[in-house]
């Protein structure tokens, strides 16, 4: 009982704003009226996307997602106190369930503001350990769309792994001089607005999410408790948390040791074949390994590679990876992948003969024979043929022509070659022109 009362006191220190994504055959004007009548607040509605109007505690907002032609609506509230916010959440979910529906791409996000001093100094590592998001992921995850979230299985990004002397104290402080907490849209918590006093949770969503009211409330409450703990007790750790930090530290120390030079790397990862300019001469490794060992560390520690081929192209200064599995959904950039299976947040990479699922591709080169599913493909160049993209979100406003077979995708902006095929389930929000 005492713990429950303490938790209630913590909940009541928070303010929350919501975004609900849903679909409905009802007109925007009428849907806004239903929200207004049932919740007791004025609701301004917009035809299309309007980023200029920000909802307040008294006036909420209804608009489209993506564009005015999208069939997905977004209902948004301003920040309101916890007790009022949870009632608004439950009523909004009821309205969506009665007058609309949700699919695997829909989600509900919540901005959570904590009325405490020092919120901007939140201990992100402590938050991640306190939340232990695995159960939340099991509740809300879906394998059928691009909104799948992942656990913070590898928590930190060492800026200079081979010159930083790692210690428990250093990890506990997460000194920005040495570390970055990895950022990815695949994580269910977004800290990008912590300077404005709030975090955003994106766990809740999927088909029929509006019917899971108890689970939604439980998720919000767990995040508030973790947020409060990582602000109010940010400099203290439990014995279990210290044990988790020690385990994390040992992992990184071991990986640094195993990748510090090419001979140790070769012995530590016998199933990864290393090349320089497609050759295996020791004198080439001696001359060039230090030029690309940071990238090797990144691929092993963040990408989870333990088998395959890695080549360093000295002319282009690029790492090329073949026949590997990249599965940690961490951020990787400036790598060429050939015949790989990939789940990652990748930027400025090249893909050929790859299977890519539950990933985000930004400014990448898509060459030949790639199969992309349940992903986000943003501003990529299509420089080959026989690429298939399914159940994904595609935006190619500022890139070249899209040359692929699209199946059940959402395309915000894109120009297509005459060789592209687009099935009837794909939604073209703004088809610019064709080759």
C-alpha cells in the first residue's frame, strides 16, 4: 500500500501530452466534434499536415499523417496533469475504437514532463536499466510494419575506444567527452527534448492498440517511475545496476582487446575473414589496420558481426562486408554490404544482394537484388534493378528515381522509373512524376 501511494505521488508530479494515430471513414470535421464532445475540450481540425499549430492544454488538434491524402489521422493534446491526462487517454482510445480502427503502422506516443529540478541532467543509463524494456516490447511489438522497437541491448557508444581507459566510474557518469548514448528511432524512448523538460515514449501501438487500455496505462506509469528515478537519484546505483554496469564494461573491454590489432582480431574472430584490397598479406594489415580498426570495433560491438568477410578498400577508404548478419539495430554508417542479412539503423551505406528487415535506410545506395521489408527508406539512390520493397515507408523527395517493386508500402514523395511496379495496396501520397 505504501509503495502504491508513493508511486501515485510520483505520477502526479508529471504532465503528459499525447499523439494518437488511427484511421476512420468519418470526416475530419465530424471526428473532431466527437473528440470535443466526449473529452470536453475544443479540437481544431486541419485538412492535411499542419506543423505550425501546437495544441495546448485547452485546445487540441486533429490532422492527417503524411499528407492531406493520407487516410491516417493524428489526434494531439497539449500537456495536461497526470490524472486528467490518463482520463483523456482512455476516452480517446474509446472514441478511436468506436469510430475508427488501427493497423500495424499506427502508434500512440506520449510526451512526459516531470515537475522536478534537474530534469535536463537525467541519467540516461540509469533510466534504461530501471525501465528494463523487454516486457514492454513483448507487449507492443509487431513484426508486420516498420514501427518495430528494440531493446537497448547495447547501451553506449564509445567515441575513442582504443585510447579511452574504461572504468565503472566512467561508465556510470557517461561523460559526453567519452560516450554517446546511442540514438535510434528503433528505441521506444526519445531523449531529444530533454532540454525542454520532457521525454517521448513511442512503445505503444500496433493493430487494435486502442483496446489495450490497461497495458497502455501500465506502460506510461513504468516510464514515469523510471524517469523520476533517473532524475531524483541519478547519482546512485543499486547493487544490481552496478553489476549490470560491470557486465557491460567487461563486454566493451573484451571487444576493445579483441580488435586492437589485426593478429589479435584474427585469433579472436576466426569466422571473420579480414582483407585489405581483397588480399591477406600481413604487411598490408600492418600498414592499414589502424586506419579502419574503429570501424571494425563498431561492426563487432554494435553490428554484432561474428561471421563473414570484411575488406578494407584502400582507394575509397571504405569497409566492405560480405556474407554477414547485422542484427543489433544500432546505427552504422559508410559501409558497403554484399549478400548480408541486416537489421540496423544505417546511413550512407551501399547494399547489393541483401535482405534488409526492420531497418532504417537514410541516404543509401540500393544496387541490385535487395529485399527490403518492414523498413523506412529515406532519400536513397536506386542504381540497379530487381529490388523489392514491401510493408515499408518510402520517401524519395530529393533523391533520384525509385527503381523497385513496391508491395504494400506508403510512399510520401517519389519519382519512379518505368521499370518500377507498384501494387494496389501501396499508397502514393505524392507521386511526383515518372521516368
